[in-house]
């Protein structure tokens, strides 16, 4: 549980790293130095990239974006396709009630774009008095320059479709680079952690030797204190190296789209 503002800020960073919600309560327990086991497995970059291509949601999202923008571009280019609507009616009329003379009719409407202009044609057919009285009417109209935005829609949707396609094609290289970077960091973090462990062992031996020299009068206690300070610095460096290795594991899992702790490379006893 954080006790200072700095610890609280680092705890929030940890939640972000672990993809946890901000209201999640975290209780850290255990000892990284004495109660943890760390493993290292040599991993193949191509295999990890295959996991990323399979599990990372960015590919589905990019494909969906490409399909959506391509459909919008195709729709914008078909502005010239006419639309046809058909309607009808039926009614009864008479001098007396209830009315018995049926009348009915049909209407047709055709509308299409001619460049920036709108062309509309409407036709109506009516019949009554047992089909003895029939009428047919038609009207045509053209609205001049009332659809000036049609070219802009074609251009804007075309650009969006091209950008979505380009982004999807570039995503492969981006994901590969992220996996490669995470893998290199993982390998380097393991080497740094093992080197930090060796440094701690070296300073432990130095302290043992210096303590014996102080007991024999061959060294001063200030020299022993200096070695103890160096030993504490080496311990802190070891802890930092362990944390870096743990973070590198998480980054590798995230880069490949795997769930956290799925690689089973760190275990807290």
C-alpha cells in the first residue's frame, strides 16, 4: 500500500502497465530477492510475430477500418445510379354513402445526379369509373448545381480508403518492430539481471575479505564501511535489474498479444 506521493504515482504506473482499472486495489507482497524464481527461455522472433498477428486486436481493427472506408468510397463513386420509387393508392367515391365506385392509381418517381445537378421525373396514372376514366401525367425537373459536394465526397472518401489500406499494410512492419524491440529488451534485461547478481556476490566476498583484514589490523573500518556502501548500491542495482526484467516480460507479452503472465517466466513463492 503506497505511503508517499511518489509511491502512489508509481503504483498508478504499475496499473497502467498491467492494464488494470484505476480503482483496482493492489497489495504488493513477497520478496523479489529471496522469494522469487526467474526463468529465461530463448525465443524465436518469427514465432512471437506469429502470435502477434494472431492475437493482437489491431489487425481486426485495421481490417474493419479498411472495409468501412472502402465501402464509403464505393458508395460515393456510385452517385450517378438513379433511384426509383413506386407508390399507389386506392379509394372509393360515390354520391351516396357508402361509396361504391372504386378508383385507384400508381405513381413513379425517378431521381438521379447528372454531375452537380439533380434530375427528377415523376409520373402518375389514375383510373376511375370502372376504368372508363383514366389519366396519365408526367413532370420532369432539373435542379442546377444543387449537389456541388459530390466530388468532395468522392475525394475525401477515396483518401480515407487509401490511408486505411496503407495503415493496414504498414501494421505488419510496425508489429514486427514492436516484437523485435520487446524481445531484444527481454534478452538484455536478463543479461543485466545476471550481471547484477554477480556484482552482489563480488561485493559480498569483498566485505568478507575486508572484515577479516580489519580484524587482523590490516585495514581500517572506513574501508569496510565503503565496501558496505558499495554492496548496498549493488543490491539496489540488482533490485532495479529484476524489476526491469519483469517489465520486459510484460512488454513482450503485450507486444505478442498474449495475456499477462502467460509465459510463466517469473514466479513469486
